[in-house]
């Protein structure tokens, strides 16, 4: 399994999404876009998540 390009952490009601592609200076890819969309959709559907950053 490859390293994730988007890291996800939740503390209380805040979910933090972090770009994680240090070898490429976090340059944005279509894979990252798909992952971010999925994570934001998941956060929106999770009542315990009040904010995403």
C-alpha cells in the first residue's frame, strides 16, 4: 500500500485534512482531489464533525 496523499485526523468535532506529498512539495493531483472530495463528503455526513479544515 502506498502512503496516503491526504492525512485525516479528528479531534473532538474538528476534522483536519492535510496534504501529504512532501517529495513533490505537496503538488496537487487528481488523486488528491478525489480523496479530498470523498473526505469532505464523509465529514458532511458525520454528525460528530462540526468543522473541517
